[in-house]
C-alpha cells in the first residue's frame, strides 16, 4: 500500500491500537486482582471482586475479535470516518463496562447496552457497505458484458 492510501486507514489503525491497549489494560487488572485477593492461576474463582474483574475481562475479550473484524469491514466498505467514531465510542463504552462490572454487576448494564448498540451499528454499516460493493461489481460486470 502506498502512502497515498494510508490516510484512508490511519483512523481505523489508531482505533485498533487503542482497543489492543485497552485489552492489555484489562489483562493487567486481572493480574493485579489475582495478587490483591490471592487467586493463583489457573483458578478463576475466589473473592467476589476478583471474580467481577475476571468476568469483565473475559467478556471484553470475547467480543474483541468481533469488534475488530466489523470495525475494519465497516471502515473499508462503508465509511472510515463513521467507523472510527463508532470504534472510539465502543472502546470508551467497554472501558466503562469494565469499570462498572468491577464495582458491581448492575453498574455494567448501561455501558453494555451502549457497546452492544455500537457493535450493531458497525454491523449495519458493514452490511450496507458490502452489499453496495457487490451491487457496484454486479452492475459493472453487467455493463461490461453487454458491450
């Protein structure tokens, strides 16, 4: 890829790096909670606060590959700018989710709903973008084969 095309993807790359760093932060919080509450690996149960931090990290990790795949699909096929805005909002919502869950399971709910809504929005953008790309290819193929 040449430098001329990098500007299309730098925002998506920045959101991806921020999301990866966030995942690392969540993992470090689990390590810290293990030490604080004396929960040695491979145990995943112990003090309730450890369990909440652990579950929050696991839940965020479960959605991470879906988020990254759909962020890039939306950014490439729909709109890099709109996808980046949704991506930044999603990363922030997941941080609030993690922090809320560490306090109490109920405090995670608002951020959970926001992050889920943003993920569905990115999925919608991706579907529209991919379908529009297929449509353009089909029309192009039809017009070229008719000539």
